[in-house]
C-alpha cells in the first residue's frame, strides 16, 4: 500500500509558495495532487494553517478548512470551487481559501490532508476546531505539504 501523499506542481515541500497564491495577491489556492488514499477512505479533509502566526496573531492562523472531499480525487485544481466538498470558515472570517499574508517575516504554511473512514456532517460555518473534533476518531491516514511565504 502506498502512503498518503500530498504534493503541489506549484512548489516543492519546504519551498516558497508562489506570490500569486497570497491573500493580498490573487488569493487563489495552489493546485494540489493527492496520491495513496487508503481504500477504506470515505472522504478527505484538508486544512491549511500558519503555525508561525502564534507570535504576531496569538494563535495558529487557519487559512483553509475543507471536508467531504471525494476520496477518489487525485487533484485539487488551482482556484478550486468544490461542488461536493464543504469549505468552512477561515480566520479571516471568510468561507473558503484565504492565502498567506504574514505580517512580520517569512512564515511556514502547512497543508494537511486527512483520509477519513466516514463523511462528516458539519455545516459550512465550521472552523478548524470543529472539523478536528468531528474527525478525531475517523482519520485513517494523513499527509502534509509545507511551503513558505514572505511579506
């Protein structure tokens, strides 16, 4: 069995996220590629956050929270507008993707993908905390892609 993997054709793991994906630029999500989803997966969930925001913002900043992604999806296209999946509330107070926007220095951003053994019954106002609580017992695999972004 292949391990769950999350990659992007726009940037390599640990490398800079292109400027156009930033909140103050085009604010569209980068394309992502998914591989190695376990057979027992009923859905996927994706969280993009900024752990380096703790010092300037007082918390890990949540940029993108998505769940009930089709487990057979091999790509999440750039500027994705999902019809089946649900996008929750980010820390900009918006629904959907909110790109990197570090206020002070280069930050590292995590894209975390979770394979779940069930679909989740959450409303679209759900935050990362509610998603994490709902999927706590359902995660069968996870993968992470990290990118950096500077002001």
